[in-house]
C-alpha cells in the first residue's frame, strides 16, 4: 500500500497548525506547534506500519519542506518463522 499523505499548514486566524489528510480535505487535526503534529503522526501505529509523507507550509503560506516517515521493518525476532513445505 502507498504511504499516507498529509499537509501541515499554519492558520493565521487561530495560530494553530492544521494537519490535514491530503485525500480528505475535511479530516483535520489542530496542534499548538508543528512539533506536536509530527509527534501525533510518529505515535500512530498505522503510520508506523504504512509510512507517511507530510508537506509542510510555513506561517507565510509558502512551501517549506517535506517530511517522510518510513514504514517500520518487521522485527525478525517477533516475526513468525517460515514454515517448511512437505514435498
């Protein structure tokens, strides 16, 4: 599955940072700082499993950067052992 895609913009009226799902304009969360928005994404298990890309726009509305969350790799210790096929 492709990674999730978000945009992070500063709202000059409320002074909050708004994290919106790029696929759904109505899905939006509000954060006091852009760091708290990044923390929310980093702690989400769905983001850890699938990954995400966040396009960050500054307080002036201009594009600043893109932040990428890579999907977590499966831990070899906790992953189930492969089964042998009987021939």
